[in-house]
């Protein structure tokens, strides 16, 4: 049955015009799937990562920084729809701070870097087939953003979702678009090659690629990192941050015992029953921020040697064909992680960076924080903290989980959080204007409105 499933999947991809190299990558993963390759990384096969270099310790002259930046490209992964936050379009077009979307802030950061260093840094979006149109509409506000004849985006590949029962392409007539999925952000390397952008960037003299998620406002382009790569001939750098209890479910790097290589272990790669090892913040004290730097020449050589296949580990993602309907057909999405490329390149390095370089918005809890007065946008459009202590813990109730519900309950903006250490909301309440949270705040009880100017502290 699986042989017929692969043939059906290949025919579906060919009919949809998917690039032959992308189909070859899919076929490789499919054969692993039917051979029951899980992608699991047992704790017994790895050692915690040793001490790594720190961004704060890197040094370079002003000219070295400028030269490195002049050869750097910024690429944002922009295929996410934000369905976990109830967003139907691209998450990156959500208004996140001061009336600006993620993409607005990113575009302004790039334009500011160009002015400050006097170099043309390209910005690229890797869109999915579902995010492109709306995202490009936002970038149209910045007519000087494109560099020469380089595009500002490319569309990553797509692959059929597979019925979990027999590994055949799923059929979903109610919404045929749901029959397809992007193949994880590990597809970025193949899509750069198949789009022709990898060759175009190298032809124009670009050498370093900075990759990060479009919803991580802390992931700004720091020229000290490509300057470090240039000075030390480093092919690949993964940014890591100090792990806290809030990060215990995030991926981390480790050293593989078999060959001493750095590898990435994401949550989907954890052997069942070994979650305690994975979430041990003392054993694995640094987490993977998914901010990556890649030498384009080395990447091109690896893809050429593999005939377009980089050979990343498989991730088996089990879902339903309609992610909003748990009763819809169970499917498998074959994916890979771009951070797993750390094991492909000889001499890859990890770099410990400040927590300020990891400010994603994955939930409305984080949306509240980034909109609050504990952060501000500086003159370079970078997110800066306004406090000298840890940000407060926030846990909003279910009625706040989707953006529409969140906006409805904060019609005058989010409360002041600078004096807050903890905010937990179990009740369905609507906040008035200029509300302040002080210390640990717990809101429970019946649905009600919090009056304008209220100062909340303790139980409310």
C-alpha cells in the first residue's frame, strides 16, 4: 500500500508543478516513513552541549562589521498562519506593537541598518502558498525595500498530507487546499536552490544568510556574527539562550556521542517516556532560538553534492487534515527543521546570545507582554525592555486565547505591566483604560468589567 501511496503522492506533486528536487526530498522522507524511521533521538545517544562562545565576547572593527553586513542577507520564515491564536491569515500581518505588524517592524529594521552602515542588505520572506498575498501587501508600504532585481520573497515547496491509515494522499473536498502542507522550515534550503535565489545571491557577492522566524521580534541582524564567521571560516552558527522553566519544552542542541557532532533535538524527536530528560534545564541548560547563520557557499556545495538533498532528519508530525477539527481525517505531515542542518556542516558552532534576541509571539500571553509598557521600540525599530527585572509571567484564560477574543477584552489597550510579577486571568473580564497590575495578580470569579484606572494587586 505504501508503494502505491508514494506513486500517488508523486503524481499529485508533479500535477501541481512541484519542483523535481523537492519531490526527491519528499521521496527520501517517505521511504523513511514507511520504514518506520521515527526521527527519535534517545538520551543515551547524546551528551549535553559543552560551553559555547558568547555574542557579548565577539569583537570586530567598524570596517569589518560593515564588510560582513554588506555580504549578508536576512531571511524571515513567513509561512505560519497563527491558527493556534485564531488567525486565519499570516501571523506576521498581525498588529503587534504601536499599530505595526511584525513585517512593518522587520522592514523598518532593515531600512535603518542600511542607513547606519551604508550597505544594501536584502530582506527575503519565505512564504507558503497561504501567506504570500497578504504579506506582500504589507511590504508594498516600503517601495525602497527591494535590492536591485532581487525579489523580496519566494514560496516554499508544498507536499500532500498523508492519510495516517495507509500513507496515501488525503482527500478533503470540503477544502482541497487543506490537502496540502508546507514541508516544515527545513525546506528553506531546498527552496532557496530550486527558486534560483541561492545562485542569484552568490552571483551578487552575498555570502552569509541570517534566518529567523518572522514572529521573533528580537531576531535582528547583528553584524558581529557574520564578521565572526568570516574571521574564523565558520560555516554555520546556531544562536542559543539560557533555558528557563518556560523554555523546557523548546528544542535544544546536544553533542552526538557517535561522531561528536552538534545536533538539534526538538520536542517531536524525544523518545516517548524521556520527556523528563528533555525538559531538564540543568542538564540541557541552553535552548535553540531558531536564529541561524549559514555560509551560502558551503550550503551550495552541500546541496550540489547531494543533488539538491541536504539530508536533514525526518520529523513525523501527526495531525488532522483540518487542524481546527479534531474529528477530521488523521494525517501525517512529513517535515524537517532548518536547525537540524547544524549536523550537516563540519565546523558548525553554537553561539550564546542574550535573551533579548528571543522575543517570539506564540500566544496571546506573549502578545499582551509585547504590547505592554515593559517594552518599547527604539529609534532603530528594535524592541527594548523598559524594566531591569524579569518580565512577568502571564497566563490568560481560554476566552483570551484567540486574537478576536483578546482584542474584545482589551478595547482600550493592555494594562500597565511594569510593576507586575505575575498575571493570571481565570475569569472572563473586560479591561478598562489605564489599568495597572502590581505584584502578583489573580483574576477569578464571574464575568465583569474592570473599571478605568483600576490598580490590580493580589486576588481580584
